[in-house]
């Protein structure tokens, strides 16, 4: 039986994913790495509470087979481009390096639809850059999930998202599958499904593909 590690288990996708990981017999242990307690209790769950700027201090607690990275923020929430880049690029990359050193074989990363290291849009460029950087770490299996706008109840309010979600729901029948808003629970299901398939190499999973989960 395997050990899973999830970073960002208190977020929209991460909270769904943590539930799935705890319920699935594929994993005998689930390590949750976060800034604050998840509020969950489970015999399989081990919680590592850490300041991500000091992630290296808990390196020995990051031993897992499969690593699920659900970390992410917005520039508005972060307060600056520099902080945003640290959260969406620096933390996932450091997590990748530390867990690879501890023997992890599989890394599953959430980025976003439109991620492109050459994009003129800062958000999309950072997402593309972190995909490329983690791809060089050397995991046997590296899976990138690129969802469209996420649907579901967040613990924090993101200004403007409510309007965007309402528009996308209203016009859903006109929007190609790849661009439709997607429920965070579906992204979580897709991540677990893919991890259990244990397919080697680097793979990108589109939002349209995840709609079927």
C-alpha cells in the first residue's frame, strides 16, 4: 500500500481530494502539509503544519509515494506579483525537490487553463514556468492538471469570481467543453484516478478531460 502527500488540503480542490485520499484503500497513509490544521481526524492522516517559507525544516516528514500539489493563490490575495510567484512557483517547486529527494515517484500538480511560460499574461506565465521547472526535477510520473474556472464553495472570497461563475453557468451550453467551468470535486477525482493508473512520463490533463470524472 502507498503513502500520499497533499499540499493545500484546505483549498477548494484540496479539501475534496483529502477526503478521497482518506477513503481510498490504495493509500495506507495520507500526509497533509499546510499552514493551518485541516480540522480533520482520521487514522490514516498525518498533519504537518508548516510555514512554507521554511518547508526544508520538515523535509524528513515528507516521505511519500505520490505527491499532490494543490497550492495556489491569486495576485489580489497575495498582494503583489512577487508573493504570488512565491506561492504558485516557489512553494510547488521546493515541494517537488524535497519530496523527490525523499523518494517520491509521482507528482501531480494543479496549474490552470492557458498556462504558458511564454505568455504575456503574468499569471499564465508563472503557471507555465512552474510546469517546466518541476518537469526537470526528474519524477518518474509527472501529471499536470489545467482546469478552467473552478466551481465550488471556497473558504475565502475571491472578488469577481462570483460574477464570472454566474456568466459561465448561464452560457454553459455555448462554451466548448475544454473551457467550461469545472467543479473542484471533479478535478480532485481526476487527480486520484490518474495517480492510481501509475503511468510513467509527463502528461497534461485538460479541463475538458476532467469534466468526465
